[in-house]
C-alpha cells in the first residue's frame, strides 16, 4: 500500500521541515537586510538542524532497525521522473493552483507583492 507509493516521504523523511527550510531560504534572499536574514536564517537553520537531530534520535532509539531501513532507502531506485498517473497529475494541478492562489493573495495577506 504505502510502501510502493511513498509520496512526499520518498523525497524527504521530514517533509514539513524541508518545506520550512525552503520557505525560509526563499524569503531570506529577496529580504536581504539584517533583520530578515536573522529571522529567516533562524527558521532555515532550525529546519536543517532539526532533520539531523530527529535522525540521530531515531537512530539511537531504533538501533539496528534504523540501519536496515537506511540500507533499504539507499538501495531503492532513484526517483528520476515521477510516474505519471491521474492521481499524480491531479496533485500537481492542485499544488499549482494553490501556489498561484498564494501568489495572487500575497499582497492582500502580507502587504508585499512577490511578483513585482
């Protein structure tokens, strides 16, 4: 069931922290003053370091099972191009629409237009 189709977990064991890191570093670049670098840098660092901390804790708690899982992940085929299915296409379309909605509403929600 889930093992054959891992979804976003096939890209990262910590998708929420990955998203937080991408968001933080994407916002640090255009807002390059010291306050924003500190704010988004702390969020981004938390995301990167948090992944390592969680992995170390799980490795300590799981012991040899962790190493078996790690070996299975390394032996898994590379993702390459994602398999195209109706479900995957629908997810990409919904994600694109939500991203467009966020870009469109950004000026009203946050007071800054990211496009201009």
